[in-house]
């Protein structure tokens, strides 16, 4: 080995052993080498960006990165994020006219298949059965907390006369003393439950 090579070799060894001393342990976090690799300079979503470091300097003027100084832009008014259309529900809650309008406007987009019915049963048993009972007769355990016969049976004309869209409305917003399930069940799951409610009306 030429002596110059020896020097490079020794330098490499000592550099390596130097790095190996950087290990952390116990309460000692060790030495942070090139901290930018660990701690990103990315913007915090919705944070205010008025401070110099996170702003753009233009002709000696420090500008926040956006007009309101937020890293993440607010969605444009009256727009719906891509793929979120289903979550937009235009009907006002607990209003007879709105419920009927929903019944005229909306049809169940899901076909009545074994799979949709099974899923509907699954979600029904978790969310609705405690009050409405396993056959939809309004006799679940929690129903005892309501006045007698307060919860309508699905076999009653009151429920049978509801259009699918009105049932979807009731599930989404709740109705009088029934709570809302719009934030609990995805739109698809709500329509599956509608299928299952229809099934219980007949069976
Ligand atoms: C905590 C008890 C409770 C749970 C859970 C519950 N309901 Fe109800 N439900 C009621 C009560 C009470 C009423 C009667 C509402 C009223 O008029 O005050 C009702 C009424 C209804 C009606 C008839 C609404 C109308 O316009 O006449 C339907 C349909 C219905 N529920 C479906 C469901 C479905 C589907 C679920 C599950 C996603 C569910 N309910 C969960 C208590 C409940």
C-alpha cells in the first residue's frame, strides 16, 4: 500500500469510529447529524406564516406566504372537495317538508343485492337495533327509556309510507328524539341501512 493510500485509509477508519460514538441511549438523544434530515422545514398546516423564516421576501419586503398567512388555503366558498360530494346534504334538519322533499329527490343509488342487505343488517344491528329492536318493532332495550310505543314499528304505516330518500334523511339528520347518524355512517352505509329497514318492514 502506498503511504498516501494508508493515510486515506486511516482517515476513513477514524471518521467511521467517530460516527459510531453518535449513538443515543438512555436520556441522551445523541448527536443530531444534519438535523434538516430529521426536522423538516415543511409548513405546519393551518399555521400562521407571518414570521420571517416562513415567509417570502420580495424586494426587501417580507410577505406572508398567503393573504391570510395560513399555510393551507381555506376551501373556496360553495365548493366541494373532490370525492366528498356525498357528504354534502342540503336539507335542513327536523323539518317535515324537507324530509318529504328528500324523499322526492333521492333514490337509493345501491341495488338491492344480498351483499347490500347484509351490510345494511350489519350497520343496523350496531346503530339502530338498541332502540328499534332486532326486527324493527321499536322494542330494543333502549326503547324502554322512551314512553311506551313511542318508537314506531317499521311495520307501521308511518314508516312504510316513508320514501327511501326520507328514510335516508331521517338517518342522516335524526328525527325529533332520534339522534343523527350522518356522522356515524358513510352515505353508502346509510343507503344499505335503508335497504335493510325496507326488508324489516316486510319480514
Ligand atoms: C336512541 C334510540 C334510537 C336509535 C339508536 C335509532 N332510532 Fe330511529 N327512532 C327513534 C325514535 C325515538 C323515533 C321517533 C322519533 C320521534 O318522532 O320523536 C325514531 C324514528 C325512526 C324512523 C321514523 C321516522 C319518521 O319520520 O317517522 C325511522 C325510519 C328510524 N327511526 C330509523 C332508524 C335507523 C335506520 C336507525 C339506525 C341508523 C335508528 N333509527 C336509530 C329512536 C332511535
